[in-house]
């Protein structure tokens, strides 16, 4: 929107300069273009409840120190691909996480690898990479507090939002 | 020289509030016996300074404070200091402090240190400071006494930075604090609802770098400690993290997470130019600069598990050298100040994470800690102590380990404390 209005300003300026230049002579020859005022707006709507429910249940889980997708994860991601193909405007935030074990920076990198491996799968399935952003919270945003394998399992994940 | 340093320290010290509480867990086996002779002035001011001084000396793990030296006459019959009397008390050193007040706002602390065995005075110093900053006067005296006896600088006057996390009614708050090395005198540098990780001091301790998630992804900021002014160091669409300063303060080693492949770069702060250091499809992160500035250590998973590697900056592009082989997890290494070794996080065969130390002359790592999830070791600038975070049963606290064996805890009075970073020397 902002870009288009500045274009209008540009044309306005050009015509004013043309007018000023020609003002001193007797013959006025002007050449103007009125740009089309076509404006392309973008609406970001909340994902529908149904979509939200599918995405909420599409959290992808990983093994310790791994960013490999399991066959179960791939099944889940296929549903996400279908959803994205139906709703062409939908964009995704892929948020990678790690469990609390190990160092924070390594886990930040690990979470990033996890979200990128989800994003790679989606791109390989024909979706445009401009429709998704892969980020990581490392171990900073655990889903479950607790220092045992059952908590860690749930924290090694990529959430799709 | 000392005066200038003291004044610059005055800028961030008003109250004596403590967040972290000191608990002594373990002392050394063979401490040095030292006595502090109370010569004059039982005022509150001299008591405060005296308490800080004693606490500092005990915390070094090197000293045992012997009370009751005042029962011995200060001078013998020849009007010289009573070394014989001190020897009878089994003292190794005696400190004689003296306090006076040049005006209403300032304090002069003079102190002399005597070697009882050699029967000679080994230090006579004067510290000038403001009454609003009594604790730092005590810390300066402690560091001077430490240095005169041990031969290398004390770190009581240095600072510790740490992240405090709290969650009340599902409202998460992250606070970046700095405090004195004994946990007192804490100051808030940054408060945020978004995670803050990886705080790092600049070599002159005037600036700090850290990772904040406030824009939705990890980014590195540099903040001036005394002015609070801060800058995003590198505008990027990808995550940027893990800052480590070069010893001359002109460069920052950082990790750029491009397309899920984190690589380490050196960022020149002046013109923001980047030099790529690593080039591998595995995880490369957690750079740490050696004190001499010629080497960088980092964590890489290129062998299949996280291990420490080292790059000589004179030969960038050559294969980094792997330096740890103990078990399947060695990460977040940092060099000892003398470069003779490094500390890191090591995963034991039982699957617990401990702080480990490896000397270059040795082929094995020493496991220094024993909780289940120890992390974020940071070495004091004199190389004598390691501060690290302990996470056990949902409790996070800081612990300080002396290489001579003594250990202290700094549990927080509120929230969880993590990611301690020890400043450089400030005296």
C-alpha cells in the first residue's frame, strides 16, 4: 500500500516539474500519465478452528539429539501438506524445541535443525518456502516441566502454528 | 590507578540488596591462617567493610580466618611488630586495616599485610571510596591481600552476570542481572517476557552481549552496562546467537543459523563485516575465544555427537582440531585464562551432565561436579574459580567451584537463576 502511494507521488512530482519547465514558454505541451490506482491489499485471517485443531495435533516429535523425521511424523506432515494445498493463503510458523538436557546454544541449533527438517519436507512436497518460517526456541519453551524421559519426549518437538 | 577504577565502579552501586545467598558447602583441606587486626573504630562502616573482607577471603577457599589476634600485643618490647606473638597463634599472615573519613561522603581504608614466617611487611595499600560503596572497598582490600599472598589477582571485586527466570500465573519474565561476585548489589540490565540466553562480558567489562528472542527469533544485542544503550549487532532474517568477544573487544564470534545449518562467523564490530570460520553441514556453535586471541574453541556435531574442536586463527580454512574424546557429549567449552586447559559440559555414562576440566598436558578430563544437570560453566578471570548453573528437581541455582576444592552455592531468593558469566578484572 505504502509503495503504491509513493509511486503516485512520483508521478505528481514529474508533472509539476514538467509544468514549471514549460511555464516560461508560451506553448504548453504536457505529457502526463495517470497511474492506475489499483491497490492489492493483504488480509491475514486467523486460521479456522478446524485448521487450528489439525495443526495443534500435528506436533512433530524427535529422538534425543536427532532431527530425523519418523515415518509417523511424515504421515502427520502429509495432512499438513493437504491442508496447505487446500488453503493457498495459509502460512506456517515452524517452531523447533529441544529437551532441557545439554547446553542452551546447542539446543537452540538442534531446535532449528528440527524445524528446518520439517520445512524441507514441506518444500519437497511442493509447497513454496515463502509460506513458512522455521525458527527455534531451543530448550527455552518446554511444553512439560519435568526431568524424566516422558517429559523430555514431549519437549523434543516442532510445533506448527 | 586504583582510584579511577573504584570511581567507575561507583556508578552502578547504590543498595546492598542481595538476590543470591552465599552458602559454604566445602572448604579447603590446608588453608592459610590469616588474622585481621581490628585496630580502631568499631563503627558500622568498619564493621561492614570488615565483614565483606572476611567473607571474601573465606570464599577464595585459600584462607582460614583466625580470631582473637588482638590478645597479643601489637608491638614487642623493641617496638617492632610482634611476629613472635603471631607465630605462637600459628598465624601465617596478619592484616592490619585502618579506616578514616576525609569527609562525610568518603572513606579511606589503609591496610598492611605481614608475612609472619618471613617476619616482614609485604604490602601497604590505601583504598579511597565513597560511603555508598562500602562493599566494593572491602572487595578491593580482599583482592589486594589475596594478590600479595598468592601472587595472582583476587576476583572479589569482579561481577557476575546471570539470567533470572520466573513464571507467575503463566506470565514468564526473564531478567538479566549483574551482581558482585558474592551475589550482593544486584542491578537489572534487561527485563523481557521473551527468553534471554548466552550473556557474555566484553573484555573491559563495560559492555555485555546476549541473545534475546524479543523479535520472535534469536538475535544478538550489545548493551552498555552504565548507559543502558543497546544495539542489534547484525540484522538478519535467520537466527543469530552464541556471542563470544575477542580479547581486544573488536570482534564478536557468533553463530548464524542459515537454513538449519549453524556456522560460526567472526563479526568485526566496527564495519559489521563477516568472516566465516566453519563450513560443515553439522551443528557448529558455542564459539569461545582464547585469552591470547589466536584460537577459537567451539562445539560441533560433525563426528556424530557434540564434541569440542579448536581452530587456529592463523590458519582459517584448515580442518579444525578435535580436542575432546571423552564420552558422547562435550560442549560449551571455555578456555582457562592461561590457555593451559578448558572447562566444558560433559555427559557422563549415566547420562548426567557435569562440568569437566581438561588440561592440555593431560589426556583425560576431570569431572568437577555431581548434580544431574550442571551447565554453563564460566571461569573467573584469575582462573581460580568456576561459576556454573545447577538444575535439579526444578530448582536452578548458581554454584561456585574453586579449583583448590572449595565450593559455594549462590541460591536465588526468587525465580530460577541460570547462565552465569564472570566479568573480567575490574581493579
